[in-house]
């Protein structure tokens, strides 16, 4: 009881942080992993894990380190709100507060309440060194808290990566990673098992974890990270019954091209479009235990199988022309001599820049494109780019295609420092268009963002 009051006080101070923005990764001011996304009353909520650099009192500097959970929400998958901390290791009665292992969570709605499920190491009993992992529940009246944790974890199970699925008839199911991938029916109170756990069989050899269970057109999809080769791919099984038996269907995302060993995901449908949330290590290229949540579109084949998803930098949604269009999160680029790098490799949350260059032997327009920019319905007057070029050059901004309408031609003077260059728009477009940026003259130009006013 004492603890519950304290928890409420902490949660009351969890302020609404400023909105985050579009493109991948979607959470741009903190590490985030294991995204569990759901649509509650038309708004998308993402419940990720929260990776942090290991503090002094946590000995394992080379491992996952996670002390709490935030929840993020958006009504357009572009502008995200951080609702702050909803559960932390210091305020759950059964959790080892020195564990730093609050791994992949999930949340779902039933009977007027939101149930947040999370795995964590239990408090060791006297004389015990490790007490094993429990899967706990915290309950709230809203999707963003305050969440009140139960006094004990769910009895009879241990493991990691809970996923809570509610079938159309209201029956809740818990999927998790314990001794293999598991699924069990839950009681209506969402706190107790209502069946023996069933192990998912038929998956080819290779480590599995992180299940996400969902239903589409009457078929159940039991999806999970699966190591086929060196790192985790995303794979799935299908069945006509949430408890199985399931048939292994193969991969729907390949292992990352970076060194990120893990992946972890969830699916949502919003306004008839399906989306896949997953993670990579975008802001931490040399340490894959500091990860970042991304989202991309998903399509299904006519037979219900999942069309493999190729991760993009651009992500999903429409970007407003009058925002800072982070064109380094490109949709497409010229085959040669375009690259992306951090603006400041010592502080990666500053984001990225696009670099376009030519060699003395090969001189051609280099280009980069960014899909789905909303230019609105009133003509825009000024184009601005934040740019850096020692020797200077010329940049063209075009709509729709490499030979589409020229929105602006910007002369970039040579300068050792970054600067914003603005010029009047030569031709204005209305509505949503793809944006092209071409370096038509110059040897080396770096671009941070583009904006129209
Ligand atoms: O985030 C810690 C663990 O890494 C998760 O629980 C796994 O699914 C993997 O992503």
C-alpha cells in the first residue's frame, strides 16, 4: 500500500514531454527498444523498453541496462508524445531494484482497464543469489497511466517478453518466451493463467524470443525474432487457433545490416494500413544494447502471408513542408556518391546529414529524395536548407521527380561552417509530393534539413 502511494506520486510528476518527430528512428532523444504498439481509441500507443548507458552501480557495462518504461503516443504516426515514465524498477514490490533488466513489455485493454505486462528479475529471498525472472502486471484507467503494479508477478510462469492478445470474443492470451515460445489463455481478470502453457513447435533450429501474437482475417499470427544465421531476423507462424498448432511460415524481416544482434517487433492496423514496429541500433552504431524504435509499412499477400519488410530511413507518414524535413532519412538516392553520417559522432542524438559529392573523374548530378511532403494549399514563398560546403556549389529542390518542377535553386557559397541558406521559391506546388534534392554543381555538399515557408 505504502508503495502504491509512492508510485502514484512519482507518476504524477511524469510530465508530458515535447512531441518527437517523424522518420526512423521515431524516438529521437532517448534509446528505445522492443516496441509494442497498439491502437486505443484511434490513437497509437507504443510501449518500448528503455535502454540506458549502464550507471555506476550496475556492473555489466557490456549488457542491456533498463530501469523503467515510458509510453509514447501519436495520432498520425509522425508527431509523437512522450508521456513519461509509467513503471520503474524502484516502485514494483517484487522487482529487484538493482536488476536493471526491465525487458520487453506489452499493454492491452480489457473491461475498462489497461494492463501493462513486463518482465523483470525478482527480489532475491534471503540466502538466494538470483530469484529468476517474473512477468508482472500494472493496471491503469488510461493507456498512459498512472499504472499501479500488482504486488506479485503472475504465478506459475517465468521468462521474458510478454505479449497480451485479446481475441474478438474477449478471451485474453499471453504469449511469452520461457522454455521456448509459449502461449496460454488468461482468466478474465488478466492476472492468472486459465490454461496450461503450450509451447510453439515446428520452428526450425535457432534462438527465438520476443513473441507478438495478432489476428488478421480470421488467421492467428505468432511472430517472433529468430536467429537463422548470425543475428535476429523476424519470422512467423500461422494458425486457425490462438493456442495452435502453428505452421512455420518463414521470415518477414532479414537480420540487420548493422551489428544489432536483437530485433523485436509488433504490428498494428490503423485506418486499413498495417504497420510494423521494430528496433535497430541507429544512434549507437558500436554498441547494440542501445537501440532505437523504427516503424515501416507492411503489406500482406492475398493468401495472408506477410510481404517481407525492408527497413527504411524514411519511415511512415506525411511530413509537413514547413517542418524541418530531415532529408538524410531518404527514400531513394543516386547510385553513387551519396552517403549519410552523424552531424556529431560524439552526440548521435543530434541526428544525421546527407553528403553528396563528386570525384574528378566522375561528375554527375548527385541526388537524394524524400517521399510524402505536404506542401499545403497556400503557396509557399521561401525555401531554406541547412548546409555545409567548403568549396560551395548549387543545389536544386524539385517536386515529384528528378526532372519535376524546380521549387528552388540555391547557390551555396563556400564556408567552413554550417549555415542556413534561404531563397524565394520559384515554383510552388500544393498537396503531397515527393521531394528531390540535387547537387547540380559542386564537389562536396552536406545537407542537414530542408524547409519551406
Ligand atoms: O531488450 C532486452 C531483450 O532483447 C528483449 O527482451 C528481447 O526481446 C531482445 O530484444
